[in-house]
C-alpha cells in the first residue's frame, strides 16, 4: 500500500498491490466532501480485471463480498475522526 496522491483536503489516492489470494494491482481513492457540519466520504477501488477475475465476477457479487470491508473501514474512519 502506498499513498500516491493527495489533494488536501478532498482526496487521497492509494496504490494497492495484492499477492494473495489473487495477484492484483489496484488504486483506491477516498474522496471527501463537506456536508454541513459533517463530511461525506466515498471509498472506491479500481484496477484491471484479468480473465480469472471476470470469471469470478460472474458467480460472485464483488460489491456484496467487499462491501462489508468498505463499511467497516468507513465506520473505523468515522470513529477516529470524531475523537
């Protein structure tokens, strides 16, 4: 994991390289937007999808599988930010 770009105070871009269970090279981005007295955070992850990944995507809903991790991560971020 490597932070590759920031745009204070609205965006952080991270390069993510995975080895297991499947090799992958992705980019995650946090985009922050003020909303009144709070801040909205959008967390996305993009990267190439080789044949195996596309095949898995036919049978597995990746949003459902990874969405829980995004929700947990955003809840952790919220807890830290509100301290």
